[in-house]
C-alpha cells in the first residue's frame, strides 16, 4: 500500500509540536580530561583566587617602585641585589628600600616589592642592579585574584565545554565536572545499506546517514548511540526500535519514511507508539516523520543524506540544544547572492557555499552527498518567495562555526591543484565546474580564481579578460591494453567520456571528430581526471582521455594525443587579497615546479591566450 502526502505540515507548526515533547536529559560527572564537547550541568563558582598570589608577569627584578623614580637612560639608579626567587617557591627574602630580588615570569612576589623592572631596562654590575627606567606600583605584576576572584561565578549551566572552558575549569581546580547528557539513538533503515568498508553487491550502497547524523548529534552536545542498520522487515524493525527506545531518550532513524510500497517505518511506529505528524512542507525533507515510542520522541528522517541533515538542522538540532539548555540557534552569517535563484511553492532550505561575502548555490539535489561536502550552510527560502535576485542579501545558517575556505577556485579539473593546496598554509576549496563556468563564477564575484583549460584549435574568445599563465599538460589516451590506444578503432571500445560542460569534453570530441568518429560508445561521463583513470583501471571502460599523470599513477598504458594549457583568471576585486597573492607565488615557485609530474611544465610568464 502506498501512502499519499495530502496535508503537509508547515515547518513552523512542526517545530511547535516537536518542542512540546522535549526529551529528558541525565546528569553525569566526568573527569576533566573527558569533558570536551560536553554540556555543563552546574554553575561553577571559584573556590580559589587566580592567581593565588601576587606574581611577576615578566622576567626581571622585584623592587619598590618608589626607588626607581629618578631612573633615566643616562642616569641609572643603583640598587642592591639581595637574591633570587625561584619558580614555585615561597620567597624567604624580603625587599627592603634600596633592595631588589631577581624573579622569573610567574615567580611569587617577595614581601616588600610592589613592581618588577624588566631585564631589558636594567643591568647587573656585580651585586648591584642599575635601573635605567622608572616603574609604577603594580607594573609587570599580576595581583592575587586579578584574573578570577574567590567566589566569582566562572561558568553557567548550558555552556558547551571547549578548550577555553576546560582551561578555565582547570585554573579553578575542578577535577570532576557535572555535565548534562542526552542519549540519542541513531540508526538507518534499508536492505540496500551496508556498513562502510564492506563489499558492495549490485544495488547496494554504503550507509552514510548513521555516521553523519551521529556526528551532527555530537556537534549539538548530544551523546549518540549507534544502532546500525535496521532491515526492511516488520518484526526485526519493531524489535530494533524497541531496543533504541529502551536505551535512548531521543530516537533518530533515517530512511523508509517516504510513500513507497516498501517504506514501513510509519506503520511500525503506529503499532509501537504514536505518529504525531508525517509530512512537512519543506524542500528537501517532505517525508519527515515525528512521533513517540515508549513516551520518547522519535524522528523518521528522509533517506537522502542532504534531506536527512537538512531536517536535522531545522527540527532535531534545536530540540537537542533546548533540552540541554544551550544556544537555540547555530551560527548565522550574511552575504550577497552571487546569482539569481528560482524557488517553488514549498519552503526550501537551499545548500550554499560562502566566500568573501558572496553566497552561491551548490545544491545538486537531496540525493547528492557531495552537496554537503561543498556547502557551508543553507538559506531558508519561504514558500511564498519564488525568486531571489543576484546581489540580494541573504542569511546563511552555517554548518558548524565556520567552514568558509580561505580561497575558492572554480573551473577545470586539475590534479596539479592538489600539489598547490599542500604548499599553502590555509584551506582552499576547488570546485570542478568546467572552464567556462569557472570564468562566469569569477565574473559573478563568487570565485577568487578560475582554472581555465585552453587547447590549440578550439575557440577561446569566451575568455574576456587576460588571465595568468599556469602550466601546460600532456593529454593522453589511456587503457589497460596497449592495443586499445588506436584512435582509428575507438568505435569498437567502451569510452569513458567527460561531462559536457568541461573543456576536456570539447577537446576529446574535437579529436574524435577529426577522425570522423561522431558517436562513440560512452561508458559514462567523468568530472575529474582521477575518475577517468579509475574507470579504465577497474575495467568499466576500455579507454579514457585525460592528463598523463593519472594514467601513470594507475599504471595504465597511454599515448599522447593532445596538449592543453591551464590559465588562471583572477577576480579583479580580490587580486590583492593575501591568499590570492600567496597562491600566485606558490604557482611560480621552484617547490611547485619540482613536484610537477611528468608531462606537466610551468608556462613562461609572458604570452597571450591563442585566439581563433
């Protein structure tokens, strides 16, 4: 029997219902070293002063400030050196008028001293210290309790414990920390799922959602309990859900929530507990299921990874944060749309990337896991909004605190960019969208740089601005069998093609056209050179076309058939940014040159793109 979604619940109404069924949390005392990521359950009041004593904040000499009033560079004040205060000891000496004691950073201040003169402003002469600069009372001294006073409230409940908070707890002597714990059961459903790393049979896929959802739970401060894969069997699913309800306070199961004949989780939930709603007016996330099992809240998340995490962010994450008493909302940033967006009559959470104040869509559909890899967050498009214009300011709900790359390069796929990425001291994001789309991304203000492939004999008038030369590459035919490398017989072979928007596709089709081959037997379409080599190496295609380096890495036979040159078009608004300048410097560096594989050579710095 197929279920129909007739009355989809508005997202705000779904949130209101969900928040009426908060899961219970528990308290657990954990040692300080195990507290990272936990949610604090108690108010922490300091029972000590930090520092607990007056201490020197610089290497130098403890003295009475009033003894230095006459000190000048050309007229030093002479004071008697009476000894030294070692670190971690209680001073046994006293600093009387006209006396000084040597101290290190962190040393306890000796009685009588009220300031420290730095080593740089003094000079030892036998048992005498020559002071060449006056100091005031308290200079270079941390007074007892100046950082944290006795009885001061240090942290409040609901704080997520990161390195900063744990350092603070250690400073006030906390060894055991009382934390909140929300046990969240996580599982996926589907006979087509297998554990990552197991062998895949035809029709099977790896389980993604168990691990991505469990990580999202942990990011919110919850404690995930992984229950693995529940099979599409009524009795086994029933027993699995019972186990999850008995061991968790919140249950999250992805998959089997849609309207297909084999989707059964809502039927099991009706028998085992209560279905509160099934179907939300949200894209992606329409088949979302919510109910209770043994009185504990249950979410049936969609099976597609992007849909599952979108629903998690909109409904589950706020519920977990509210239960734990933490911040209600994730991190939000603002930016301008790099290109217009058309929506539809359903509230949409559109996956987007962000760079330099610009926001660009990366949504490839809810079934695409690479959407998540390239997205920094989502924008919330209301159901009544059908069009957002380029340049319009939008709010981005970020995944995590900040995942924006320091440098965004869009354009032709280049394995050589992996070498450059390792030479740079900051993260970069490379998005393979083809040369022409890369140029558009720079013109729209999205990308910092576009990687452009130019080959002799093909039109290059679409490159409107003069780009910077990068390197030339040998392009080869590759195959497991050297007999397959004859272009004249390519009609007999299974060929790994390229996505139509890439320049590799144009170069390859132009080569075939010259041989009079207009309709080869394509085994698939690749977006990257490594995919071409992998397909040939695995026997999924007889022959492929790509850069020489991937053929050599895969130990394939190859023959050179063409050459292209990679140029870099620079966003004029960002050419002075430090990451851009560092990239261009690395591009021309000897270190990059020395790591280039056979068949790739740095271009000369001069010359223009050849135009047809």
